[in-house]
């Protein structure tokens, strides 16, 4: 597995874990946003710019959700 593939696997795994644990803490929402940003970087580095663009949108949505405190009871 190359370094770029490992980076992509790490960023998407981090996003999955943080998304699954979002209800527990706002920190996981911020972690999800960071993972989306990493996923976007991965998409652009890989040459899959549509994936990179969508991940930027998810990053913005997650940061907004974290800032507003949505999703945590």
C-alpha cells in the first residue's frame, strides 16, 4: 500500500469513527470536520477532484454543525 492510499484510508476511517461517535461529544463533530478536510486533500492529490469538492462541502457542514452545537443532547 502506497503512502497516498494509506493517507486516504486513514482519513476515511477517522471520518467514519468520528461520525459514529458524534452524539457523544462535540469534539467528534470537529474530528469529523477534520477528517473531511483530510479526505478532500486526498481526493485532490489522487486526481479525483469531484470527491475533493464534495469533501470540502462536508467539511463546511460539519464545522457549522460543531459551531452551532447541533447533534449533542
